[in-house]
C-alpha cells in the first residue's frame, strides 16, 4: 500500500522560516526562535518498509509501504502507525538530512494501532513533546504534518471525537477526526496549539463529522492511548493487557448489520467454515447490532482459544450456528526480520 506521493519526498526541503512561522502562529504555537519553530517539524520523519511477499498482510497492505513517524525521545525511538511496519523485513527512516537509515521494529500494538521503531543511530533532532489528547475538543485548530517540513503541513480542525470500529477486528475509543483530509495520512503527526503531539495519522475517512454523514477527513489515534502502555511496548513489544480472542473475519456494517466481506487466510473463521457474504446475526445467542457491538460481544467471551458461537444467515437463506475456535492475532502474523 503506497500512501506517500514520491513527489513530496526529497524534492521538498524545510521551507523558509517566515512560512513556518505563519503556519505555526495560525494555531498559536509559540515561535520564540527559529530553532524552536523548526524543531516541531524536524521531528517528523519518513518511514519506509518492505515486507516479504509471504507476509500475511502483503495482499492488503502491500510489500512496500511508505509514510511518516515522529521522534519521541533522544535515544532513537520513533512512533508511527503500526500498519506501516507490520511484518516488515526492513525499515528505513529518513530525517531532515535526507539520508535513509535502518531502523528496527520494537513493538506493534493492535489494540491502539501504534508501532514503535528504534534507530541504531539517533537522529540529530529534538523529540516532539507529547500533549494531552483528551483536552482536544471539537472545533480545536490543529496542524497535520508529514515529513518534508512546512510544505507538507496543513491547518485542520477537529470535527468529531468518537469511538471508531475497523473491519479488521479493531475498536479504538475516542478517536480524533479532522478536516480537511490530508492525503499523506499514514503516521502523520497531529499537533496541537502548543506544538505538542496529540495524535498519529491512521486513515482517510468519508464520514469525519459523524457516522453516515458524507464528510471526507482523517482519523487519528490519540496520543493518550500510548502513555499507559509505552513502557510495556518498549520492554516486551506489545502491551500486557488481557489478549483478545481473534477470529479472522473482516466485516462490513450496513444499517447495524454485520456482513462478512472476507476472511483471513488460514484464520479461525475460515477454518470454521464462515463464508464471505454471511450475515452475522448473533454471538453466543446474543443479537448483534453493528461492528462495535459484534467485537465487544466476541471479546467478552474470554481470551484467545475460547470458542465463539456465531449465528450466521447464509446467502442461500439458511441460518446456521458456526463455532469458531478463536486464536491470537499475534501468533498468526509473521513477526518479520526487522524485529
């Protein structure tokens, strides 16, 4: 999945200080000196990764991925969105000097979607400080910044805060939605009025303002979701919360009905006989009302390994109860060689 326009790469250098001050002052970011203004954007780096064609995510995410990350400490730690580096065999990070350097994936957290990288040689940039994403209210002015300096920054506005459900068995509480849409969203930095990092770019969406309301924009993972688990991710590569059962079913929601769009190859749902086109009617006998409700009912049954009874309406019209023996998503994924 290529989410970086090559033309935005090396051809653009950090813009003149005057332009940078205009952009930052638009949301009241203090600009006391040239170095402090530039530091905010110099901490945003380019992240490029490759995955083997045999990777579980190769068909959906591609084998070559390209986006952004943010330097968050002085020892070479970089925060990005996890799908950029999931199952990666190689990762390269480019800082403001334009020279790609190798990095290692040290953590991936499915629950939040964050990925962490460690560079062998830290970049000569000041880390971006973390802000408080919980205080980022609707209508707040923000900046969305990708690698490349002021030329790759836009002014945006928070248009909603709400839970987000993704088809890949993903549920993010209190996601941040902004407009206008930023096309180079993967791993982009969301920066508040104080010049602090409050989110990491995840998706471009068509309903930023409200569900089922046509309104193109972006979804960001709030930085506060990282704070309680950062130490765990650095130490163990994943958070130590109770693991959730995974069934390998990719769904679509229509009017609170949950349809099976496709299945993870070799995943629990496929092995149990769930089919594309099935309508999930109930979990363990409890009716399902939308993706969020579906995930919560599945996760409430226990940890990976628990049986998940799904009542499904087949395309042929028959109703069946299919018991899926859940697994652990991390066991299904290929950890890659950059870990």
